[in-house]
C-alpha cells in the first residue's frame, strides 16, 4: 500500500470514529474511550501524511512550540490582550520585549491556532483564552510549570541516565540525582527545593498547576467513583492543596465526607490559604496535618493513626520502588497503630489513585511519564507493577476502577496476617 493509500485508509477510519463518537452519550465511558481513539488516529494520520522524515523533524522541533507557549504565557500576552486587539508594537511596549521576538513567537503560536490575527492586530480566541489568569479553566500555571521546571529537567535527562548507568538485575539504583537537580543546581528532592523560602513561588505555582492539569485530565474522578460510600475521615497522604477534595465537595452528595490533608509543612500552609477562600460549608469538611510520609519511623511521619480510609493520589509515581514501599509501609503502620480505632481493621481501606500506563494510553499520559522521570526519577507504572508493589507492602488489592480520566483507583485492604 502506498503512503497516499495508507493516509486515505486512516482518514476513513478517523471519520468513522468521529461519527461513532457523535452518537455516543456525552457522559458515557464509550464517548470518553472513543475520544482517545480519535486522538491516536489523528496522530496516525499525521504520520501517514508527513512520512518518517518530516514527522521526525516535527517531533524534534516541538520543543520550540512549547517554549513559544511559555514565552507568551510568562509575559501575560493573553492577559494584556484581554477582550481587545493589540498590534505587535503595542505588545512590545506593554511587555518590554523587542518587537522581533514578539513577532516570531506570535507567528509560531498563531500557526498552532492560538490567537487570531487581522490586519496586523491580534485578539484572543478559545485557545489563547485559557492562557489568561482570570479564565475559569486557566492553564497559565500549568504551562509555567511544564515549560519551566518540566522542560529544563527533561533537557538534562540524558545526563542523569548516563550518571546512573545500568542497574544490576533486581537491585535498585540508589542514586537520587534527577534532571531537576542538574538543571537548577540543588541536591535535595524537587519538593524540598520548592518548599524553601526563596522558591516558595514555585511551590505555589505547582499547587495551581496540579489543580489545572488534574481539572483537565481528571475532571470526572469526583463523579465516576463512589466517594460518598466511603467511611470518613479520609486521610489524603500527600494531598497537596486538596484540589481533589475541592472537586469532590462540589457534589452535594459528598458534603457529608470529612477529609484530612496530609503533606509537608509548606504545602499545608499553601493548602490552608486556598481553603480559606471557600465557603464555611465546604472548608469545615477539611482539616490539615503536616508531616513526612517518608520519615524513618511512624512517629516521625506524623501520619494520622487508625482512620477508616487512606488515600494516596499522584504520589507513588514520584518515587522509586524502594521509596514506594516505604510510603506504603508507613501508611499501613498508621492504619494498624491506633489504640482508639475509628472502625474495625477489616473495614479500613486504602485507595491508590494513579495514572497507569496502558496499551491505549494517550499522548498526554506518555509525555507526562517523561516529565515525571525528569523531575524526580518518577515512574508511571502499569497496573501489574502497581498491584505488585501494593501487595508487597502488605496490602491485598480488592478492586480496580477505571474512569473517564487518566487516573484509575486501586482499592486495597491490610492483609489478613495483620489481624492475627
């Protein structure tokens, strides 16, 4: 089959998928899954039309598009334009950046569908609008984080890989050098670095970025899982600013739940600020506990003890297998430790909410996997790998819930040997 014939065949398949999706229920799983198929088929069509050489060059140059996005977002160009129109000279004056730079970057962005240009004047459109700070679905902080820490860390990924070398079979490499360490010149974890006073703005941006990214990729998690059926309080281990809880408590049926957000002290401070702006009806459902789930002893972790439900969300992918086992081990110890237990041991539940690698994983999942590796040597695991780690830590997996989201929820309980 010629490349033209191949492109026609893929285009016909794409049309068929789009038509099938159009008659699916917009709130159904089929609609979501077919959306993933449409994305994958669009990529196949692009490869078929461009061929290996052009497509490879495009892949290599895509980092320039990422930096064009970072450029306009960092300068707040979408915010400056607002609901009006601006010329290149006016944008140059407002930003204090040379007109030639503005011209080249805006040309790159408009080629990807961002902004609209008419007679030398630019206005916002649906794509550029989400780069505005005040947009209800703003992606401004997400772009800042991905194109700054994420981009710079990824640029040093090959250096980290060469430093670490080849680990012996079955023996985990203990090196904790990361792409972020090399890119920004610090020697602790990325989370400790962002907690330092001089980097506080990065930590605050990370909190906003995670909320924006999860709102984009996991907006159905609060409605596709039966949160209201859980026993509370629910301890969110490494809960960040509590973005998931904010989304869950928007659903009236979940307002009876109580949450405890557990994270390092600086993140807890940021979380308290975020929740203070919410109504008392919602903010009263959440408490905050600072600590460190990787501390060497249970007492040093500060984890709440003996609670009915523990949640670990978007945490384990940031750590090596050995560290994951330490985190899970500390959470298991906390579940078992309380002399004033809220519920009997068999009724306690662990929820692991993670993005998993699957054969049909989207482009976003695969690129995010690269970012996690660069930022903190993180690993996006398959279901089998995650299942094995959870059970190795002394839990028994009871079920897996796939949702209309990049996340899946794995339910587990403490192994029966703990009761004996």
